[in-house]
C-alpha cells in the first residue's frame, strides 16, 4: 500500500520530503551526499546562496498577486517593504543533453535548480517558465543532418508542464513554458493541445507565439532579416540586474554621429558610425543606479539593456537643470535592435510607447565601468607587437620581471618568523583573489554587475551512462570553492593558508601550512608556464566610449583613473596618462589591430574617469583620413561594451611601427566569396508563413531561425587554429594569414549576421590546414609534440619560439628558488617537524585528568575518552584509504565539487560520533586533539593531512587559544576582515630592515 503523504504548501517544505520519498521508493538508505538534520544548520549559509526553494516560494507568492512583481523597481508595493531592491528570476532551471551508449539515442537529464543570475525574461514571466538545456559540444559536431534541431522542435513535457524551445546559443537551448497540455504521443513525439480557456492554468500561462510577439513583434520589425530577428532574443537572456524604471517620455531617441565621408541614403557601415553602440544618460540616472545597486561611486558608463536597446550609456556632464529633474536616457539608432513604435523615430521622440510593458521600461545593468591596471599581454597581442617592431627581448624581460615579482611576494619573507605571517597572509589573499572569490560566492546573481568576477563558468558536460540519474538530481552537492562549515577547511589553497596563518601557525613548524604554501607559489609559476599572460606595468584596460563633447582631435584619446593607480613614463604614480600610447582589443589577429595614438588632457573631459574616451572624428594614417572610427580599427570593435587596452611603456611604444591600415584593416574580397548568407527578411517570412497559418506550422518555421545555432558546427576555433599555424609558417602579414583572420571574424559573427562558411570552401581549407603539424610553442606545460610545424626561414625567428625558451629557463630558475625556500620531495613538501604540543595538549591533559579520576573511582570521563579513541582508530584507516598514499593522485584529479563532497562526508562522519559525551567539557576539542595525536603517530612524524581535512577549524581554535587572547568574530564577519594597509606597510618595512 502506498504511504499517505501530506502535501505541504511550499517548495521549501516539499523539496526535502520529495527526496525522502524517493529514497523509500528506491529502497536505499539515503541519497548519495544527503546531509542529516544534525548538520543542516551548519550548511545554512552556503545553502542560502544556492538552494532555490525559499526564493521560488517568495517569487511565486509575489507573482500570484502582481504579475509584474518580479521585474524590480517595485519598492512602493507592500511585498517589497522588507526587501526594497528584490527582483525575481533568480532560480535557474537547467538540464543537459547527451547521447546514450550503446543505444545511440539522445537523453535529456534534468539538473537540480539553483540560485543564480537573473535575466529580463525570467524576471518578467517567472523563473519556473524557463529551462536552459546544455548540449554536449561533441553532439553539435557529430550530429546527423538536422538531428538536434528536429529534437528540440518537439515539445518538452515535464509533469503537467509543456515547454517549447525558443532560442539556441553557444551549446545551450532555452525553453519557455507554454499554455499547452499533453494529450498523447506518436512515434515518441509528444502531442499537445491548448489548455481549456476556462482553466486557471490557461489564464496563467502564455503561448509560445505570444511570448515571441511580446519580445519582438514581427509586424513592427518587418525590415529586419530573420536571422537578426532571432538573434535579438539574446537581449532578454543577458545576465543582468534591474536598477530603476523610467518614464517612457524619458527614453529619448538621438541620432548617431556619422562620419562626414558618408554620402548617400541608407544605413552607413558600422565603422562610419562614430558613436556605434553608445548612448547618453544624465547624472540623475547614474546617481539613482548607484544608490539602487549599492555601488561606491557614481559610474561614468554602464553596459545595459532597456526596451529593445543594448550597449553603453555614458553620463553627459554639464546638462542644464531642467534635463536633470528625472532620470533620462538618450538612445541612438545603432543601439536599437527591436522597434516597439509603429512609426519611424525622428528628432527627440520617445523610443517606447506610453503603454510599454514595465519590463521594457526597466533599466537592466550588465556591468559598470571599471579601470583595470595593469593590463595583460596575450599571445595574439605579443605576436602583433613583435611583428610591428617591438624587440623579442622586451617580452622576455617583461616575463622575467613579472614572474620574479610574483614569486618574491612570498620568498622575501621568512617561514619561521611569526612577524612575517601577516605579509604571507596578504600575499596569499592577492595570489588567490580570495576576497573577490568570497564575494562572488555570496552573491552569485550580482557577481558580474558588481565586478567580483570577469567570466561566467559552466559546469563540464557529463556523459556517464551508468550514473544514477535520480540520485544525481536529488544529490545535495557542494558549491565549488565553498569552505566546509563542519571541518572549517577552505577549499582553495590560498584561502587555506590564510586561515592557518591567521590562527597563529608558522610554516616552519606546521607541515600542512608549509605544504600548501609551497603549492600556492608553485601554482603561480605553473600558471605563467601554461599561459602567455603577464602584466605590463604601464598599461590599463577599460570600457571604450566615444567623446561626448567632440573635443578630441583625430587619433587622440583621454585616459583618466579615479585613483592614482597609474605609473607614468617616469615611474611616478598618477591618475592620467599623456603622450604616445598603443591601443588594442581582443581578438588581435592582423597587423592593424594595434594602433598608436596620443593620450591628451582636456578640461571638458576631466570628469570622465575609468573609461577610455576616443575621438568621434575619423582616424588618420599619415595625415590622411581613413573614414572610420578608432575602435573599428582594433579588430572591428565598437562602443557597445568593448574593452580597450592601453600601453604607454616607452620601451614598447617607441619601437612600434604603425602598419598601413589600407593593407590589413579592410576585409579581403575573397571572404564574401567563401560565405553563404541567409537574407530572408521578416516581411518575406510573413508572406511565406502568414499569421493565420496553423500555430504549429508557424512555430516550426520560426524555430528554423531561433534554433539556427544547432544546425552545424561552429568554425570559430577551427579558423583561429589555422590562423595561428599560418602566422607561424608563412608569416603574420602573409595574405593567407590575413584571409584566415577575417574568416575567423566572419565565423564569430555568423549567428548574428546569418553568415555561414560555404561547405565546399571549408573542405578546401581543411585539406590545406588540417594536416599541418602542431605548433611547438603551443605545447607549453604539456609534452612537446614529436613533430612540429616548420617556419619559413625568410620570416625570421618567431617571437613565441623565443619566449618559449625564456619561459622554460625562468620557470626552472624560480622553481629552484622555491625549492630552496620550501624543499619538496615526491610525497610531501619539506619536513613536517616535531609534534605541535599546542595541538596535542587538550588530548594529553584530558587523559591525564581522566586517569587521576579513574584511580579515585570516577570512570565516566575515562570511558568517554576511550570511546573517542575507538572512534578515531576506526575512522582513520577509512580516511587514509580514500585520501592517503596512492589514492591521493586520483583524488586530486577529480572535479572540485566531487573532492569537496568526499571531504565533507568524512568530516561529518568524524564529528557525528561518538555522541552523549556528557562527562567532557569540550568534547569536540578533545576529539580533534586525539585525531591529531593519533595521525601524527600513525602517519610517520605527522605527515597526515587527515586531522586538517576533518577538523581544521577546531585545530585553528586550539592554536589561537594556545597563543593567548584570541579574537572571536562571527562567521558573517570574520571572512571579510582585511589587514590594514598602513599596518602592512609598517610590517613590510620592519621585515625588510631585518633582512639588511
């Protein structure tokens, strides 16, 4: 008989019960990774940032009383009184698609929903109405003709909910929940129908066509090509944070600045649109955004989405008071991707109609302007600079200096002097980016807009046919890089070192700290050895924006920082750069992608900090106008959110010889001959698939475009690899190299432009380039290839070959220095030394006291200690078998979440037993001390990490108390305590004086 289960009313109550029901149905003791109730409170902090159930309940409750409640900016509503800046769409529902073996069929697996970034669609319609399906990349490459598109055109039915695919991008397919229900199936294809109009669900849900029209009404955008119509659905999926809601009358149309050389009707080419992608905003708006999002400073520019527009908003200083009364934006034609007005926009007309959906009136922020200094050199940039005259020795010297400084952050300090511990603490924090990583973990939805992280990371594809799918869906898996709240052990090496140093341990006498500290420094060297990315002292990177006042002359830029973080050509700290500089952006594949310009001061631009302001006049070469803007010369850039890098080191700038842009900055005519382009317009599509056609027929026709990314493989990486080989073999300026660079760019923009590589052309290119040997310099950090591509001797030495030798030489030297600082052997780093009596004392003193009591007839304490010792002796071999000896290598090769889960399971096992130790005042401390003593004796002079893996936090408490007067902070405050900069300068000076 089936068990009777009372259904709770909320997701937060239901989800745990479903897990327990599934356990009973599966007849297993527990779901893998299940956390018992006694530890649930300990994981509350981490779970609050990833478990979605409370947030989903809150969102559903608010949307139930206000369908617009999730879009943000509803602080006047009753449901926003407790949390004024709340917005919805923070629950991410995901799945992944793999091919089953050996059946060769496709399998879609649902994943556990988590808290994460929000987007406009999810805020407007609710998190539960969207699912993102990740597609294994090999499926896209190996699919049979149209297999994936046909698969995703089928309705997806989950329980009573029906979903339809509405967009595909970069191996992800996005589904929208519709108003349909399942009525049957035919040849494994679900048959669905519209819900009865009288049902509550029908009134709550929308059809797919209604959703598509809401975002991009075809009748108002009939001049668009269908490819661009489909590509514009990406606007609603951008990870963003809502800031404020504007009045439609304050979203104003403004013409672009067009190059004077453009003559005639029609749309000018993008390189002649001197403000391409950048609109304006008043200071009132920027102040409001700062207050809403809690930023420290008023931003000079933000990357945003509003209505059907995308790109940057640049603050316009000096506006009259009447234009600062309300938050206002001015949007340019180059920013408007979707039209919502039934008429052509002219003059200062409102971009959105008065009755526009409030979601379209909400300013969604992707990121704010920030000045990053120094900037980093990449292999492509190095290749360009060397080809344009910068000596190879410059890069070798730069690499050596950067690597030495990175290692010296640590090696300049003593391992046995406690006075140097704060300096090692600070070095670990910098090396591991620990504080930003903590912020990103705490606020995953706002990490990008707040600047805590630079990239979004996706989990790797899984393709394990034997894995229990239901068990994985129910599994309570840890979040990557979160500390273990039970053991107190951080996940990252640098953060672990900080915790141990902060507790009072010294590397010379703490083997675990010594080992992990050595690995932190060695990892820094390995990152240099495997990635050609190192900083240039006199450089920066920031968003590039057009001059709002038109005061900059041709080939002039304005670079100013809000802090004195720059180092000028004389080595002096400054906030502004003046003189000749080099500018570029990524990708950097042709000689003209780096330009030499002049950085100038201008009084009208004094308030524009943390952005790179460039002239709106045509760029010039040898005093002749090129009839295009500067950003277009750096890899075809624009001003919708591109980042530009600026270098002003005289040793880099002076030898640089500006290449002729006429030879390299224009696409070769052969490119268009190699491409196929779909030019069907929206109006032509509507003629072919009219609005009165059957709904299913319309959906399939639209999905041909919406799912276009699934039709075939992307050639972006292929052409990039071929370009690298051509640059090496034939030379950076060879016509084949330039051709492949532009083929790469065409493939990169293919999804937005409707361009695809002609299959016959691709076959011809494959015959030429696929058989080429690998590049020697690309094997850095790996075993060198048996055969490598040979370079034409007429081209001279390739800069990356020269740098490869330098990298090997300098990395060997730095590793030698590290071995002298912290000697390494095959198993452990250094000698773990004598037993730490501070850590052993609680157990030894407890034994001594218990023995005294036992002799007088009081055995309770002795019995409790014996139970502890038996528990330690029982679990230690189990831990040793999993993590010690030969198992250590396989353990470290696992994904971080799996490693964390294994360690957490062991820490819970250790702390869960024995129970009812009422005779002991502090059983956790005594048990941890016992584990330390036992592990020291069993592991060979303490070479066991196990006590630290299961009880690092308690060991740190013991050490801190032993040193006297420990400071106690709550868990929501301690991780944010940074060392005072003045204190660090004082401590650093004392340390330097002591070494003299």
